[in-house]
C-alpha cells in the first residue's frame, strides 16, 4: 500500500478506536411528528448518528433523554439528563422483547457516539432486536465531565504536573457536578432506570473493554433482568486496574514482535524491534529531541520536542490493533536511526483523537473510586515500555480527586447460570486472554473464545459477528460452532511503508 493509503488507514483506525461524534438530533420538523415513537414510557424523536468512515452514511436512530438523580441518597437534589438513542429492529411485525444494550469502553467513551463504528457488526442482531445506547453519566451528552484545563497532554508524564492539572480540572468541574457520583455503581443504577422506563423485563448486555465491567456489575446486581451477556476484551470483576498496564503491554509486544523475528525479511531489515524500542526510549528519556513533522490535521510543518512518553503512548495505542501495530517495527527502526518525524506525527494525531473522544472527568471518578488501591509501584515494571510513571501519576491525581462509594462486594466474581460469551484477542495489550479464561471459570453456561492474532475489541473480527448474532438469538454460548474463527490470520509486520513482503 502507498504511504498516503497507509496514513488514511491509520487515521480511520484511530477514529474507530476513539469513537465518533453524534449529530445533533434537534427538534423534529413538522413532517416528523407522525414518526415520533414510544418505547415503554419514553418518547423518542428521529435523530441521526454520524458515521466515522469517509463518505459513510449516517445511522438512523430515535433519541430521547431520561432525567435521573445525580445523588440517589439525597431527596430533591440535582438531576442530570441521560442521553439515549434507540435503533429499532428491522422486523417491525414481530420484534423480540429483549433489546441489546451496548456498553462503551474507556472509561470515558460515550455509547451513542461510539456505536456507529460498531453498527455493521450488529447487522444480523438488529434484524429482530433493537439496540439501546445510553451515554454513561459524565460522558457524551449525559452531563459530560470534560476537563478543558490546559496541560492535559502532560498529565501522564510527571506526577507533580499531573497533580496540578487534575486540581485545575476539579476546580473547573466541581461547581456543576458532584464528582463522587459518576462511578460504575451510579451508572448501573442509571441503566436499571432506563430498563424500567422502556418496559423491558430482560435485556442483553454487550460490553467492550471497560463496558465489560459495567455489564458484570449490572448482572451482579440485577441477574433476573439479564438474558445474555457478551464480554468483548473483558476485565474481571475481581481485578484492580492500577498496575496492570505496563506488564500486559510488554507481554503483548513480545508476542507481536515475535512475528518479525519469524520473518527472515523483517528480521534482516528491522532487527530486534523490542531491543531497539528500549534503546529509543532510554535515549529520549535522557535527552528529548526537537523534531519537525507535518501535522496530520492541518498539513503544516510543526516543530516540537519528542519525548519518551510520545513514543510509549503511540506504541501502547497501536498495540491495541495488530493490523496497525504491524507498522511499529518500521517506525521503531526509523526512530533508532534518529528519524522521528513520522512517529511524532502519528503520536500527535492519535493523542488528539483520544482527547476528543474521552471524558477525563468521568474516567477519574471511576478509576479513583474503584482502582486507586491497586496503583502501586512495582520493581518488575521499571524497565517496561510504560514503566511506573503512569501509575505514579495516576496515584498522585487520585489523591486529589473526590471519591465515591464502592460497594463491599464490588470485586466479587460474576457467578451463576447466565449465558455469557467471553471474547479475547491473542495480542491484546490491556485485557489479555487470561482475563477471559478467569471470568469463564465461574460461569458454567459461558463460552470463552480467544481470537488468533487479534488485539483489543474483537467482536468485528472474521465470522465473529455471525457467532454473536447466533448467541443473541439462541442464548446458548456453548452450542456455537466457532470453527470459522480458525480462518483468522496474522498480519505480517511491515518491512517498509509499502507494506510487507509477499
């Protein structure tokens, strides 16, 4: 592929990772009045959800809001509006009574904005079932907690700078939000309120990444109202997330870079990507370098200083998607030769996309309440790509951030006879296959599928959409014939910007 095609593919991949924006629903025109639809006690109006793909068609939906208490322990306190979208089933004559709730990742992504990228994966599911999207409180258009304070770019590089930035963020958000009330537990109560409002006795939960924590917590508290659970790239209920990232990333990189070692051409041209990456990081930690690169948004040449944090951040994000991560050996080889322009341009583009799609305030409320105790420095992480700087910075920020209530049984493993489909990717750098295996052990009606050569968020890989639709239809994970997943193939590492050797 050409460099231009590659850059477009990378931009699209970054958009898919970060989510997309919802077009304003607005007020229905006079001709739309007849198309107003009800679901339970909620009345919806037509709206359009923007496609993340170039020239993609908008997704027709129905939108509404539901007011819920910000703090359910206070009578007469502030209320917030949950932003809700509903995609009705194509089968209007005899639709299924149990809709699918899509739960977005992050924490901090919005379901309404993220789902259009996933809609093709749900095509077969949406024949008979509607899909309900609820922007989790603090995200999207559900009373968003977006920190606009300057300095967010550096919030992961230095604990003191991170603390100063987060204190400015708290001062900015506190007048309009009780930051203690934007946790997973609060959001589970919101989800139950939506279920009641739409009049569904049981629902199907589909969560990806952090959304799998939401799904497990809801199923833990309201199992009688759950028909099926699909967990894509899951986090076990039992796990604190504080210090998992450094070790998991290095393990995934080792597995991904092994493909280069197994390719004679890649090994000859690219050497040892992991050793070269470590050398680049050490050099930039000792001496950051000014670099001139072309801005991916404006096309203008910009000169900035590249740091080890830029490199580590890009490597981490690209490792989520092996199809894009195949470019890493080429980028690392350039950087090892002192050529940083392409790496810096891609790092800045990725960073901008993520900042636009992620609600940092909501993320802090979730992580600091639920995972702060696990943010500890570990000696074994010192020489990893991420090191301990991320954990140190997060711990520093969480010391300042207001914390909510964490139930005593929050970290209880999900158990029982619920039909659960658990999906992992072999090369996932944040939620590795062992997490899916652990979750499935306590669920006798579950099925764990580990997808070859895949990274984070695997529902759209190969024949997985068909298997997902079959699971939702029959509510039997063990009956799935998953042999079609054997056709999944590894993406060879790039040996130049034209791609890999044939």
